[in-house]
C-alpha cells in the first residue's frame, strides 16, 4: 500500500478518524459529482442523513486521486468543527474497497440553487445573515492559515437555512501553497482573483479568497451567479484584463456595497482581510436592526 493508504489506516487505528461500517448506510440517492467522484445522500439506520463523497474508481490517475482525497481529509480534520463549515464525520469503504468520505448532509442543497429557489422570500436580515455565515466560515479557515482557493456559490451548502463552506478539494495550507503552482486557474472563472487570471505565476492567497468572498457578497444581493450570460472563455479577458465587475443591485445599502467592492478590488493590497470584512458586516447588520 502507498503512503496515503497507510496514513488513513493509521488514523482509523488511532481513532483519530471515525470509521463507519458501509452496511450501516441505506437509502442511497445520487446528488452530485465532486472533484474525485460522485456524491450520494444516504441515511444511517437511526435516520441520520449524511452525504457520501466517493473516490472515483480510476485506473492510472488513481494515486493522485487518493492523494487529493487525503489532502482534503487533512484540511477537514482541522476546521470541521466550525458552525459554518460542512462537517466531516468520518470515512467508510464500499464493498470494492473504495474510500468514501462521510459528511454532514446539508438539506437545502447549494447556495446557487437555494438563491434561485428562495430569493423572493428572503429579507435583508436573511441576506446579511448569509453574508455573516460565509465570512464566519472563512474566518475559521484563514485563522488556521488555510486558503480555500475555490469559493463559489456551488461550494457553499445550505443546511436549515445556515450556510456552510464545503468542498476543500483545492484548499491548501499556506506553507504548502507556495510549492505547487499547477492549479492557479482552476475554479470558476467569475470568482477567481483577476491577478491569477492575468498571470499563471500569481499564486492564490488569502486575498484571492477575499476576492471570491466579494463576488459571493454581491451574489447574495442579486440572487443569481455573476456574468451568467458571458462565456467562460471571454470572462478571463473581461475580468482579468478589462477589470469588469458585476453591476450593483439598486437597493443595496451603501456600506455593504462599498464592502464587497473593496473585496473585489483589482489590487489585493486594497482588499480587507477576513476579520475586517466580518467586523464590517456585524456593524452593518447592527445598524439595520
Ligand atoms: N453535495 C455535496 N456535498 C453535500 C452535502 N454535504 N450535503 C448536501 N449536498 C451535498
């Protein structure tokens, strides 16, 4: 067995990672596709709902897939206990010995779909709470020196109306991030730091997450994803070189508008850090109560 497999086995043996018997899960329902395989909803015998993220059965890239799987596990183990992070519960193995991640099930799906379905019933206080939820989750990541690198509205899940940051497949601990430059441009273009769009050498950092956060703060006020009518290929020029941003929604309070515009400033130095964003949203929400 390779290093990754040994690591997983050891963690289970040490009871650092909870192991679930696969036979405990019932009522499988496919709900999506993740970075390394399909995602299922399932239930335990005591009717607890979980999300199962399966490792794709693959041939020659298998090793890398397992590497990514373990990388995500390592990040999840650090930050999983926060209210605004999709909790990692443990792992299981199917009958063909494929590893599967067991996650807290979010019953309202992802933020993009949630906004599409519920936008007209959301009040400003709900939206500001959503902004607070995401920022609070990101605060936890950044305080642990983890950068997410792929924040967008499909990677934010909604559980009983509460937002959870999910999908840490591209996330990295900062010490590691400088050693690997392969996936700078991976992610959804409209949420990617323009500095990374302009130059493949620009490494994602905390301020790149802040750019994505700015786009998400806008999206909460608009109810739909950014630049939805623009082709992905065009967006690189549009945003990276043309420095275009989405138009503000008319009813947006001035302080909130100013906040997300600072987050998506072309100059990373001018973007606030996550603690500043958090404090400002708290201030804004206080003002409007
Ligand atoms: N899709 C991906 N992960 C999920 C989760 N934890 N809950 C619900 N849907 C998901």
